[in-house]
C-alpha cells in the first residue's frame, strides 16, 4: 500500500528536521569526546610523572 501524498509531505518535512537534530547531537558528542580525550591525556601525563618520581625514589634506596 502506497502512502498518501499528504503522508509523503509530512515525511519530507520531518526528515530534514530529524537530520538537523541528529547532526547537532553528533556535534555535541564529538565535542564532549574531544574534551574527555584531552582530560585523559592530562591524566596519563600526570600518571607517568608520578611513576617516574617513584622510580627515582626507588633508585635512591
């Protein structure tokens, strides 16, 4: 059964709006992921610094 013409028009209006909403959400998620990666990199760097300091302390024993 084929959809009525009015149903097609409604779908045509809904699709660009849905696409815009999904693209906006994708942009937000991409931004949040970049922030998390930056935070993760900073934490990894600090973890390495602490590990190096502990190795230096162990070497002095």
